[in-house]
C-alpha cells in the first residue's frame, strides 16, 4: 500500500493547485494511517524510547490535519515531500525486515 500512496503523493504534487481542502485532508489522513502501519512494521521491534520521534510526529499530524490541509500550496508541497521521503525510508526498512525473516 505504501507504494501506491507514494504514487498518489507524487500525483497530488503535480496537481496541487487543483486539490480541494477536503482532498488534501483525505490525503493527509491516508498518510497518517500509512505512517502508523509502517511504524508497526518497520519499527515494531525497536524499543519504544527509540521511536519517540515517530510517535510524536504521528500525534502531531493527528492533531493538525486541518491546519496542514489549509496550508498554502508551497508549504503543503514541502510537507508532502517530507512525508514521501519518510515513508519511502520506512517502507525500505520494513521490506528489509521481511526479507531477513524469509531468509531465516
């Protein structure tokens, strides 16, 4: 699912000016859901004290979805860029963990 969402983020960036606030909010909600999933998959075995950064990010995004959706185009684009990089990194970690479990 993360790969599909990464594609959606890229598509949203190309048509940013056409996105309504509701569409932006829905995209952020999907990103948030995927971050939660990737947090479990990629960092599930990492001690909680080493995952505070992502837990804080998830909490912050959860409480500011409407603020993020209401950002100016350039700001919203920067947020999408950062989410795209973070999700790609977490997806890579998750796939590495799955591959190493399969080998064992």
